[in-house]
C-alpha cells in the first residue's frame, strides 16, 4: 500500500528539489525516505520576487512491509535577513551509515548543512544544525564555492563534499572540481574543511568553446 501526499503543503509556494535519500530504521527492517521541499520567494522584502532566496522543509516517509506512508514534515530554520541557511534547488542529500545524521549540499548557498537524525522515530534535529561554509580555494580564489556531492565516512565521523567545476562561474581554473574533508567531531569552533582532492578537466562543452 502507498499512502503518499499528492500535493505540496497548502498556503505557501513550495516546489520539490532534486534531493532524496534513504536511511535504515533502527529496527533494521524499515526505512526512512527523506526529501527536501523548497519554499520560494522568502525574502526580507515582501515585494521582492527573488526566488533564489528561500527556506524549506524536510519531508519524511516511512517504508515498512505494509507500504510507504508520509510520516512528518519538519521546517528548516531560515533567516530571511541573512539567507545563511537558504535552501537552494541543487545538491545532494545523504544520511550517515549509522543513521544519526543527514547532510545537505547547498550549492548556491556555498555551504553544507548537517543535522542530527533519529532513525528510531524519524526526527530531524534542526535546532542544533551545523553550517559548514566552503572555504576559499588556495590558488583558485575566484572559483565558485558550490558544493554538490556529499558523503559520510564509514564511521560517520568525517564528512566529504565536492565543489563543482563550472565554466559559467570561474575564470582562473574554470574546469577544476574539488573534494573537501570536514571533521564533524572537531572541538575547534573555527574548524575549517580541508582540501583533499582536485579533479582537473580541460575539456569544455561545444557551446562553451
């Protein structure tokens, strides 16, 4: 049986994003399916129609032997005056192997959002989330810091994320993509992600030449 809402939340302008991930339930039988729905047009100026600055919600489904059911929606904290955790359209959503965290690669926001996840009851701890800002890249300072891929280490203590290489946004090394590593258990409040890999691609699409 499938019990899935066929409409987005009423009263606000929500749109789906490309993000979806599955996390195993604590009982090792069921699964949680988590996706992100984006709220458009959330700015500090009511007359501003900028759809690139927006909050959103986590939508959680529960998969059991009986079928799929919508379980709950959780608002993602958002400050329209700073847009520091604005939710954008693209970027991966992944759950940690131990089922205790989820991470959102927030491309145009230039950050990765990490929240606690309870794989027993499907709760997402949005109140204590971590915002990981993509650092400036040495020798490539004008590279757009847009994270896209994200993955946890096997023991869920380290987060890895990739930064897109794209000709539209860069000038010095336009084709380079980068991989960063972030220690989620660092006691340093100013801990900065470490660059651990570079992917160099000298090829351009025909329409970019």
